[in-house]
C-alpha cells in the first residue's frame, strides 16, 4: 500500500509527538519539517529525550544544520515563517504551529496543490468544521482541502455529546475541563500579554496555582452539533501537572428515570464499532494512569452519577497529547482512504 507523504509545520509538543508516534509507521512517510524556532541538533535531542513519554534510542540523529535522520531516513528541516517560501511536495501538510489567526490561515490557503494536496490543522480555526473520526466523518464535505482536527477537549467531549444527543434530549449543561499547563504559560508570575477576557490570571505561576480560564470547547462543539452552545456552557482550569486532561460533564436531560446502567449501556453500544474512540474504566485510577492512552476519551464509570433521575454527571480523562495525536492519525488515514492521490 502506498505511503501517505506528510510535511510537518511546527515542531512543538504536538508536532514532535506525531513524529514519535509515526516514525516507524508503514503507512506514513514524513517528507519534510519546518519550524522557525528550532535547530536540527535541538530537534534530535527533543525527539530522543522526552520528559513525558521517555527516551527513544537510536532512531533520531543529527546530520547537518538543515537535515536530521529519522529512522535511517534523511529529512530536510527548514526555518521559514511563510510556507510558500518552502519547496516541498506532500500529500498532506500537517500544520502543528498552533497559529489560528487570519493571516496564518491565508498562509495555508496560498500553498499550491502541487506542494500539498490537503491541509490538516491541529487546532480550531475560524468557521472550519472539525473532523473527528467516529463522530462526524459521515457529514464532512469531501471536496474541501483544509481540515481541522480541533482541540483535544473537543475530541474528548464530542463522542459523549454525540451519543447522548442521538439518544436523549439535552436541555442544558456545563462542561468543565482540568487541563495541564502548556508551553506558553509562566513558571513565575509575570505580565499576561494576551490578556484573555480582561483577566491577568494566565500570567500567574503555572506551578503554584490552579488557574481558572475560559475555553473554546463548546464553541468548537457547536460547529459539529449546531445549537449546542445555547444549551451547554463551559469553563476550564489549568492545573499544575504536565499531562492528561480531565473533563466533567453535567447535563440535564428531558427524559426522566435515567439510570447509571442505562447510560453506560448506551455509551458502550455507541462506541462498539468505533476504533480508539471511547474506553471505559472501572478501576480507581488517577490522571497519570492515562498517560499514553490512545483513546479520544476514557470514561471513568465509577464517577457516573444520576441526580434527580434527569441529570447526568460524567467524568472522563484523555491524554491531551498522545491521545489527541492518535485522533490526528485517524483523520489522516480517513483522508487517505476517501480522497484522490
């Protein structure tokens, strides 16, 4: 079977985890890398040694200032801001830059089809509908060229919302996420440049506090489930851990006489034929136990609760890097099977 050629723009956490997950994948050929902020020596080091997932020996090697050897293959690294300045040829441009502004989107749209037939953005962008395999892949317009894998919180929450919406009538609710700190946060208190929602909270130390903040998860979910933003609200807390997120979903349902057994049965039936989508856990685990989980979401059945027979509370966990990247891989596989190359 022909390998799908992938060019990666952005070598932060998601870009590097994608490489670590797929350097030996017989179906994916990484043909080029771009990041204006990293040298090939530094990249070799960060690919071999990872504080979260451990060491991978003898697979990554520095070759020159613009080349790195990955699994015995020489791959060129460029350091350009504008992608149209780079000469490359790939089936998919995988944009892991984290950039979501309008100018960056225009940058992606200017890439000729001769360079990349399709573009996958590992973030939530403008009016683009997220593509989450197992949730809305049947509804996607396959004539489009740019796809987004959304954010990890949406990937984890969407299967649960999809199942419950198809079987029950959601009246109202709230999603609260507990998310590890990210690279742009501060170790010590400092100025908050972005000043999100007139709050300086994100300028505070990520190690000393739990930081309340807004989240775009419901905004993103609304692109898949039209009108859900009128029923469900959301907020997030950044917690002083480095990996694995948790979601707490509280929903009021019109149907009464719900039971915990019915909800679990409903979710299991929904996910039965969907690979790596929902996992069910009935053991007393903590966040670190989900490190390396490939599932979009892991539902902690111990904490499923029914209140007043019409209110559901669910707790779910997800590796916001490894599990999220696995969902990107499923998206790429979907494109390979359904598009023309």
